[in-house]
C-alpha cells in the first residue's frame, strides 16, 4: 500500500529531523514562511498576490489599510505588526507543564522535590515525572545513571548525546567508549564505578545545556550524589567541574586538582579532569588526562 506524505512515520521522521537540527520549541500550530511575509508586507510590492481561496474564518481575516501594504487576507495567528511597530516577541518559553513558570522557580521546585526522595530509585522516578526542565520535552529518554551505585567512585559528565538519549544510559557513544578505556587503564570498569551527568536529558542538536537548564537540574545531581554517597567524584570537563566544585576556572586550569565536596556531614574529594569528548578532538591532551587518572588511582589505593 502506498504511503502518503502525511503517513505518521514520515511525520515522526520529520519531527525527529527538526529536533536533531536544534528546534526545541513550538511557537505556533502552523509553519510560517517569514520570508514571503516580509515580501508581502513590502510597500514596493506591485500587485497583491492571492493564494488559494479566502478563509471562511472571519477572525483570521484582516482588511489591509487603504494606504498600507497589501497582505494575504488569511494571516497566520501571529499577524505582522502594523508598519512602524516592533514585532510582538514570541511568547515566553514555558518550562514544561510544571507549576514553575520561570527557571528560578523550576530550580526551587526541583530542590524541594529532590529533598523528599530517599533512594536513587525514587530520585529516578521523580525525574521521570518532573516537567520543570524544557530539555525533557525534546529528549527521547531520561538518562539517569549507569554502573554501580554502591561504588565509592562516581564519574559525572555534562549531558547525554544522541547515543545516550537513544539508549537511556550515560556515556554510550564514542566518548563513553573512551571513558571505558580510561577506566580500564587504571583497573576499573562500570561494575566498580557509578556514572552520570549533571543534566539528565539531551540538549537538542548536541548543544551545551544553558546555565538555566543546569541550575534547574542541579538539585537533582546534588541529591543523586548524596544518595550514592561516594568517597571520590570525578568531574569530566568544565561544565561538570564548575557545577560540582563551584570553581569559575576553565578546565585546563582546574584539572588535576581535588576540590572538597560536602556530602551530608562528610567532606569527600572531587577531581577535575578533561572530558573524553574533548580528548577525542585533542588526542595530544590525553597525556594530561592520564596524569589525572594516575592521581585518581593513587588516591583510590590510599597512596596519595
Ligand atoms: N557526554 C557526556 O557528558 N555525557 C554523556 O553521557 C555522553 C557524552
């Protein structure tokens, strides 16, 4: 049977394409060709072109001013502004269906909810139901954690990429494979470490999470650390290092150092090192990461 262009599979593929390309917000129910609107609004436009038959919906019909530009009688729901007036800005981004409308409120909401959970399983369920971070609505899956939550070593990266989003686990793609090799070099694997990210949903188009998205998700990673209760945390890359340690230093300055991190009434160690994705782009820097991993091993062995 032939499939028309509106077959659900085609529509889903097209939506996927837009999400991959970084479109993370729907402003209206219909697409608009803004270029043709500009052209149609131009005072130099010679003759009004009429496309299709006029709509019977009179609420969408506008009468062009007698001296104004001739515009299509059926305007999109957000009409062009009158000449000389600034366009109306798009509606403010809504933070999901959460009661919290602003990032600050969403972060406060996240903090209050995170405080209430008593186990990692409860935290994962809470995150799965949390609608306060817009990234949730473009991601395919929640990416909570991988590895051994009982381990005393915790690796924290930045945010899931496409592979992690598909699988629902952190560090599944090329950077994950490199992370596994780095761990193997000091005798570790994922049965001996717990692995997660500061943001549990993939930012669309693999962009970096915004500071607002990080601050909304921060109470969750803080609670995840408390519940996993590690002795040593390894922050992979600058966003994780800055979010966890509070340093403003760039990663090349921060790496190779242990920062104190408070877990309940204990102080544990947070080591900053380079992110495997950076090492894939800058393989010469692996020697710095190797130094950090040797320091990590010495610490785990009680020799540093
Ligand atoms: N990069 C990250 O920071 N985390 C992942 O899970 C994958 C890639």
